[in-house]
């Protein structure tokens, strides 16, 4: 197989097309109808979604998106596109970006790769820590689309890179750069939360987050009292993974911790949850409760460290393909000679 016959599908969660109630409603409708995201009976959940969540949350969320929207549009989409372009410059293979919810869709990205006549697709969801609600749901989406294809290419699905050395070094490098002029009392590692029930039923997400933080603490030579692992972005009344980021931000000043740095390692690029929930609202909560210095460390975005990490992940599988093809060719030649 020619290496050029290998393509990459890069995926992210998605974003509304515009920071308006109608656009946010379309996005939330697609997102919250996913049975991997909300594991309730459709008979119970859909009336709640259509009767209460969408009518009220769409307008509220639109106001939040307006706070982070830029001249380039959605931060998540903009940074994801930049990252895709940077990867394309490093790799001589087709790369397509697909959003799980919203545009450009995973279906559109797969069609783009199909037109490139790829024979193998490396699927790389931009979720460093595996969860059924994100990574497995991406696999579901790809599988649904490929059901309509006559010829399905070989697939490699990368489901996690929580402990990849270059990922840890990239995060550590961002933290060190942010601390070049000032060292905080404590670092907060804030990850997107999931319902506790998911973990009870076998989702490894919490453990993968712990693995990332343990490796980061070792890389940065942090003592246990110099950092906390927290979870943000909970939805509804069910118990989610704890401790909750917002509660910790409110309580730290009462414990004498008034100078902190926050990073969100589970988000590959900056988005609503990092920019509005943490950098804006989280900072306000911390300062309002007695905090003095709050520093947010940006996501890896399209940084050189991030690009090199993803290049390494992709090239490892491109090399595997090349070796496999070479092996088959050698065997074929040997059979022909005998």
C-alpha cells in the first residue's frame, strides 16, 4: 500500500455555527440526543429535552457563546482547523477534520477522504482520556456512516493518549512557560466531568484523568499539596465526578490558597468550557471568594508541541502500515519465485 493511500480523520466534539439561540438549539439537540451522552430511556429523556432543556438552555448557552466568539468564529472550530492545517504541513497524507456534532461533520470529512481514494483511515478523536460519552460515541458515529459505504477501508481507531510521553511533555511545557515569571501556590487540573454512574458501570475515564495528572506531577516534580484534580461542566441533578471545579475555586481562598494556576488537560483546544467556564467565570468565582491571582494556562491548540504529539501518534500507524505492506510484498515475491 502506498503511504499516500493512508488518510487521517481528526475529530472533535463540535460547536454551534453561530452564537444564536437557534444555532445553539440545533447543536444541543444533536448533542443531547446521543444515547452515549445521556443514558436514559428515550421515553423519559426526549420529553424533558424538548419540553424543558432546549427551550430554556439554548438562549442561556447562546449568551455564553457570545462571550467567547471571535472574529474567526467559534474558538473550538478555529483552533481545530488550525491544528488540522499544521498537521497537513507535517504529514504527506490526506487529513480531514470532522465535528461529532455540528459542521464540518464526520460524514463530510469521511467523504473527503473517500475522494482521496484512501485504503486505510486512522481515526484520531481529540479526547486524550477515553470515555464512552466521547471516544466511543465517535466510533458509533463513524460506524453509522460507513454502513452506507459499499467498500469500507481498513480502520485504525486511536482511543486514548492520556499517558503518551509527548502529551505529558507538551502539557508540562505549557505550564512551565506560564510559570516563567511567577510560580503559583497551587495548580488545578480541571477535566470535563461525567456522571459517577458511568464510572461505576466501567467507564475508565476517571482513572485515565488520574493517570495524566500523576504523570504530569512527576514531570513537574510537584508535591501532593501543590496540585488538585477537579471536574467541571456538570449537567443536571445527578452526581458527577468530584471534586467539582467551581466548588474548589470557591473554597481555596478560605484555606489560604489565594494564588492559583488552572489548566484543562482534557481539552485539546480552547472552547466554551475552558474560556468561559474557567478563564472567565472560574476566575470571577475565585476572586470573589478572596482569591488574589488566577492564571489560566491555554489548551495546547495548534502549538508546536501539540502538533508533534499528533504527528508521532499518526506516523506510528503509518509506519506499521508500510511494514505490513512490505511484508506482504516480500511474501508474494517469494511465492512467485518458488
